[in-house]
């Protein structure tokens, strides 16, 4: 089904954003429209109306649905940011590789110039089932590291991308991000909104803002990716010869330790804090049973989202902050190729929190 929010795209260039309501996809829609691109925004459910954007609604797991929705469209640049989490990595491979394969098959015969694929650092760390469990490359991670000897849906997606590019004649880029923070609500992997929700609940209950992760994460160096910077990176690679047919890491460009960052975040929210203290204190346990508290908070402050499960992804933040290894990422390849984008991660967090508050997502 097509949700028509405007006239058909007729520009010489047109972007198709797949997963357009997600954390990366929504940032791409903003960046592309700001740069004057007409955008086809593809998701299961349409997002908010926006000038220059036409929403397409499709089931990404259905080849027939994709083919029907895209039959009359002519995108020149494709940005694939969607994924579907399954119970096992074999299921992740089957479903996520098929989504990309079917999407690209639906575009066969069209004048697609470039396809940009978002993946992540599980390329180096391994999938959830074998997360950081085997022998990995030394940090910082570099793009030329060989694949790990484990099955990984990121590898399967890359292989689908490479095969379709060879068959259909477009250039490609792969964008490996680390812990993306951005604006999307209802996203399965948004640490920014999760921590903002945790802080709001703690402040309302008079509880300290407790770091949930491991000693290694508390004391070691790490980095992150702002969704706006990721969007800039994907747009750059899609329109720059130096970005064609390359895989790139994409992180903000600074590094930090959570033992420094955590007090900064607590200060912004005006809450007391506690750091690592002998063992991890996962959010899935600490924040269990808080649905009614959040609903009450939402009613009291007139918040836009009363459902806690759409605000916080406790499991994913626990996964990131619970790692027993240092994770930092090299950006040298992008810098040499000409990408100079940068974010200070503390500023990315606080700008995001300000936006959440302005849009009545947090009190």
C-alpha cells in the first residue's frame, strides 16, 4: 500500500530510504530533505508528513509486497537501514539477507546509481549469539580486518549487496556504526532514549542514576555514533567517487570513558549517580515493572509516549554497556577519503535530550 503525501518523484536524483522511521532512517530523511533531495520513505507504517517526502508502506519480509510498492518508483540512490531481530543468528541471516535481496531485486532494471547499507561493529565483535566470545582483532577496529569465522547476518547482507551490484551495475557502500543514538521512538537499539528514560524514572522516584554495565566499560575507552553524523556519512559516500565500493567505519570521532560521561549525563538530568560497584546492575532487572510508573509520569507531564516499551530498550543498552572488552573504532579510512564530519559525544547526548524534552518525550 502506498501512502501518498505528495506528487510522484520526478527529480533527476531521488533517494529511497528503507527503514525510514528507524533511528538511522529518520536521520537520513531529515538530512536528505535538508539537502534538497526528494525522498521515498519506505517503512511498514508511514511516518509524519514532511515536505519533499512520500511515504511507501511495505512488508520488507515479503518479496511480493516490495515488488508491488516499488514497481512505479525510480530511485537513484538507496539507503538501507532496516533490520529484523530474530531468536537465532541463522534466522537473522535468513530474514535480513532476504529483505535486502528482495528489495534490490524489486529495483532491477531501474537506474539505481548507488546503494548504501548500514551495518555495525558486530562485523568485528560477532553476532549476539557469539558476541565478543571469540578471537577478535585488536582495537581500534579497522575496515580491512578479515571476517570472523562465525556466521553473521552482516556478512550475509554484504554478500547480497556485492552480488546485486555486480549484476545490476550500481556502486555500493557499507557503513559500520557503533551504538547509534538518535531521535526515533520505538527503536530496538536506542541507547540515547533508553538512558533518558532511565534518568527520568530515577529522578521521579528519588533514586540514583545507576551505571548498569561492566567494570571494563566503566573504566575503558569507547566511542559512539550520532545518527545525524551517520546520515551525513551515508550521503557523502553515495555521492562521492571516493566512497564508491568501499566499507567504512562511522563513529563520532572522539573517545571517552563512561566514568567521565556518566556524571555529565546525571548532571544534565539533575540526578545523583552511582558508577560501577563490584558487578554489573543490568537495566532489564533494575527497570522491571516500571510500566505503571512511566504511564503515571507521562500523564502527569503530558508526555507524547505513555508506553515504556517504546521508550526504552533495556536489553540492548545492557548488551552494549555490559561488554567485558574495550571497543573503539578507527576512522582513518573515511578521513583519508575526504569525510571530515565529527561530533563530540557529550554534545550529541545533550542535544538529543533537549530535543526529547522539547517534543515532550521526557519530562
